C-alpha cells in the first residue's frame, strides 16, 4: 500500500521492506553517474588490496537507497533531510535489506520523521538513517 | 605524550569560514542513472524528458570539495574516516545549471568512550544556483580516534 497524504500515516507504521540492488553492474552504473569511479567501489580485487573485505557500496548510494525506499512508500513525499551514520561497510554483491519506521508525525505541517536501517543477511546494522519528509495535507 | 587536539581553539579559528568553492554542472543522463541505480522509479527522477525532471533528493551528497580541510588546519593524529553524511534538500537541482558549492567547517565535537576520545569534524557544503539561491546542503562527518596519552 502506498501513502498519498499525511492523514494516512500512522505513528509506528513500518514501511514496506526494500531490497536495494547492490550488484556490481549497478554499483558501477551509480559510481559512473556520481563521478565516484575509484577501484574500491568498482573492483573487488582492488578493494581487497586496500585491506577492505571487498568493493564498497558508496555511502552516498546507501543514502540514495533510503530516499528511493521512501518514494516507493509515499510517491508524493518531498524528502527534505536524510541523515546517515555509516556503522560498518556495505559490500558489493552481498544481500542487504532496508527497514523503516515512522517515528514522528505532524498533521498540521505534513511532516513525517522516519528511522531507516540497512542490515545484512546476519541482521547486523550497517547504515542507520533518519529522514524528514513532507507529505500532502 | 598526549596527542589531544585543542578543540576550542580549532573551533574559534576554523568554524564557519568558507575554505573551498567549486562549480558543478549536473548532466541529465548522469542524474537519471544516479536515481535509477538507487532504485528510484518516478519519472521526475529517471526520465530527462519529464517536465519536472530533477536530481534525486540526496544527489548533493555526491559533490566533492577541492580540499578536505581548511588551509593551515592542524595535522590530525590519525586517519580520518567517513562517519556519516547528511543532506538537506531545499529546492530541486536541475540539469544544465551551473552550481556553486561553498564548503566550511560546520562543527567540531568529541565523544569519549572506553577506548579514548574520538573527534568529529563536520564539513558542510552549501549548494547555490546561478542566482545565488541555496538549493541544498551536504554535511560530511569525518572522525578520528585520538591516541591515548602515555
């Protein structure tokens, strides 16, 4: 179910789960578009030579996943702020899921606050974020 | 020997002074690819022919400053790591517009735990269009762990 206006949102509501595309072809596409084509993002061998466990999904791509997830839930949402904390690396070609929960609602202004978490298959948090969005009143 | 940074002195010397100015022009195809790779599906983000086509709301985080820290900034006692990013979207970023990114040190603060003190540096880039209207801001937090006193 998608949300079209603030009155449809409930406090504590969970957003539909979102599984981001962290495959190498998609990360390379992103890296090229962002101008972030360093080997640590686009080549597992290069990243391992730098001592990393594998190529990294850029932090700004994780931030973009959070924004896309919100738009899947509420297509008319205007995303005003996204604040992300990188707790641990997100590795290319590994499987992640993103969960979100509504933590604050202001019916008068249409403002909603959402906590978002990127977790790996072991359910370990890799990225935590908070978003402030505006919905139609 | 203690490696502790003098936080208050750094704040008084470096906060809120613009230390870098860069110019950018966003390309429509790159914006669409950026959005699609992140999983956006709305045509206003993925279709350059859409009448309201614009960058996805977190795009401002992708801009690089020309220098990471202000000139004459003290050498940090450790390797800085990216601790997080925050982006504020004020008005849409459109393709083909010359953007100006002005960076300043927005905050310096510490957190202390069992393993010592960590120092966080928040560098903010504010993005303006050709008429000097602010469109967005993007914060990058860099953290270093200070070596304990011996």
